[in-house]
């Protein structure tokens, strides 16, 4: 959650998912769609290059960048300021929200998970997604030279862990209910 649920990453992932959806389209883009696609790419680039002097300023800036890249005009995207001028205390906006060590662990996990040389599905502890148990992987996804597509045989790690924990909680509740009901029948 620390790597993906912070304000900076939420906005970055929203822009990235819009870009990925456009890239996944089979039919060619019309002029308006191509312009929107370019705006999203430029917005993502500016988000990654943004800087601020304080956390509040960084929060406002990253929200403004995503909003303009998503709903603005090409002129607004091209002219938006992303770094405060003449401020020696300015630093990248991501530094206010992203834990660098956690981010490096997640990036390494994603690198191992998506390694094209590995033909098998991999369960990597720090990866953003995990394979769904008992579900077969699509072998075409792992062919060298094939277009990379996110697998539908994977689930987000947070959902995976949540489902697993809920299963454990319900399982413990059922087992304890069975044990107590058995003991109650024996004491009669």
C-alpha cells in the first residue's frame, strides 16, 4: 500500500492506466484520440518531473497536473509550470509521498515477475500482482517477441492478501464453532 496508495502514485497510476488503455486498442486512433493520448503522455512526463517546496504544494501540483492532462487542452498541458522558480528548497514532488526503499523493493519484484525469460508464473513477495491459485497461465503471454499483455490470471497483491486473510478469519470462525458445538454436545 505504501508503494501504490500514496497520493503521487495514485495520480501516476491513473494517468498510466489511461495511456495503457489507449495503447491496447486495436483500431487506429483518430485525430482527437491521438491528441488526447499525447496530452496524457506529456502529463505523465510533467508529473514525474514536478517539484515543490512543501507537501501541501506538492499535493496541489500533482492533482492539478493529472486534472489538466486528463481534462485540459494541449496548450494548458504544454504551459503548466511544474517546478517552483528560484526556490532552493524545492525537491521532486514524489519525495514527499514515495518511500524510496519500498519503491525499490516493488520495482525489483515487478522486474522479477515480468521477466520475459521465465516461462512460468512467478509469485514474488513484493510484486504488485500475484497469480490466482489453481488458474492456468496463458502460454502465449510468455512467448519471446509477443506483445506484452497483463495476464487475466493475476490479482492485485492487496486483494490477494485480503482474500487470504478473510479466508483465514472465516476458517478459524468455522473451526472454533465446530469445536465449541462438539464440546457442548459432550457436556449434556
